[in-house]
C-alpha cells in the first residue's frame, strides 16, 4: 500500500471516528430529551414507565446502545391521539401533521414543527448553485395533500430565494385505480398531473428547478424538452429509482445540461442524499442519511439486530433522532446493499434501495 493510500485511509478512519463520536453525543442528548419528565413526549414517558423497566437516560450512552430498545412498531403511529408524540419541551408550538402510507387502513402520522424545514435546509447545502440557482422558482410535481413532501419542497424553494409552484396529486387514488384494474384510468390521471405541470412551466419562465418522481419525469419528458423549458436542476425520488432509470434519466431524458439529483426520503426519516456518481459505480444509486438526525442501517431480514457486511443485501432499518421525533430501530419496507463510509459522508450508506422483495406482491407503486 502506497504512502498516499495509507494516509487517505487514516484520514477516513479519523473522519469515521469523529462522526461516530458526534452521533453518540447526539443520541445521548435526544434520548435524555425524550425521556426527561420536563421535556419528554407522553408516549415515550409512558413507555419507559410501563414497558421498559429501565431508565434510557442512564442506559443509553451511545448509538449502539439503542439496540436495547425493542423494535419500533409502525402500528404505534396509526391513529390518535397524535399529541402523545409532542414533547413537553415543545408544547404550544404550532404543529403540522404529516401522513405516510394510507393506501389501505389508517395512515401512519408524524407530528412536526420545524423538522421538515431543517431537513430540507440541510439538503439544500448539497445542491450545486450553478444548477439550482439562488432566486430561481421551483415546481413540485409529486404528492400533495397531507404529505410532508409538498411543504418541504416549498420551504426548500423559499430557503433558496424562490417560489414553489405545485400540482394536485393524490397517489392513494392512483393506487386504488391500479388495484381495481383500472389501468387506463390511472394513465389518464397521470396525464392529468403532467398536463397541470406543463401548463405551469410554460406560463412561468423563472421556473428552473423541479422535484418529481421517476414515472412522472419520464411522462413529462415524453411531451417536452425540459431543457428548452429552462429547467436546470431536478431532484427526484421514489421506489422506481433504479440504476437503469438513473442512466436513462441522465443520458436520454435530460442530457448533460440538467443536473439530476436522486434522493431517498420519507416522512419518518427526512432525506438521504446521493453521492455524486463515479464511473466505477455503474449507475448505482448510493445514498447517505442525514447523520446524526437520522441513520440508515442494513440488517439481516431474519435477524434484524444484525448488520449485514458491506456490499451485502439486507433490509433497511431506520433510526430518527430529533427533538421532535425519536424512532429507534424501525424496519422499513425496503431492501438494499450496505455501502461503506466515504470521505464526504463518513458513515454507512445504502445502495440501490428498492421495495423489500418479500413484500413485493403487496406493494403497488402508483405514480412513484
């Protein structure tokens, strides 16, 4: 091993250690906040008193210590009262309720005050100004209604000095149409969304940035040249974000003059950002979570307390660590490969996220 390689490896090791120390300290702070009688949220205070039999403020001294908690159940987020999730330390602040899921049964909910703004301000720092110009307007062609994404993209545009235009889009209706076998009607609804977006973009020439999903991006590009409409940067997310689509979007749909930023996000986590692709990645989509506010791990589906090795496939496990939301060790409905830390993001990442294969028969992807 050359001296330069040894020096680089040592530098990365130091970065990884520093990031882990920051994560451990942040974990202690957030656990202390959510389990202190003065600041904690009713759900976790009651859970500690009736279910745990131990004090998390004493037992949780590092991020790995979160493994002492039983698995987080998504059913806890379905139904009310939603105020059980509001920490006493944030009582009285204006609150938003965002939903995820809900295509069948009661949707999961997350109460937020500022998290969606903070998450997208952090994401904004990863976007190149040359392609997402300050002061440019945005259009969000994605889910609206009770979903966090709509307000989050709007705040991102405002944070960068722009105005965000939006469309009406109810993905639950699309999912119902597909389940009913109304494929033609689902296609008509997709074209309705595309028509809304084209009308707006053609009428407002200062729109230079866009959020949308893979399927909608392809449908829009079948109708127009986004470059000719003045679009300079696109961030895009959804379950259809595959290496094949990544290549197709960059090389065929958009061309070299539009920056394409794949993202992996949801209401419970926030936003994981993409690492700039290298030729050796072969169009793989590599994401890193917004440490220390949220972490992604890749675990053995049959033994979800165990991490898989780097490069191996497993199920995604999410931990959210903010003053508004504490979600330890939640098993997502996704699978991927575990990605090693890198210089830009010295903590674990995920590669080629996709729906968990054991659930595939029950997942309807709609407009994503």
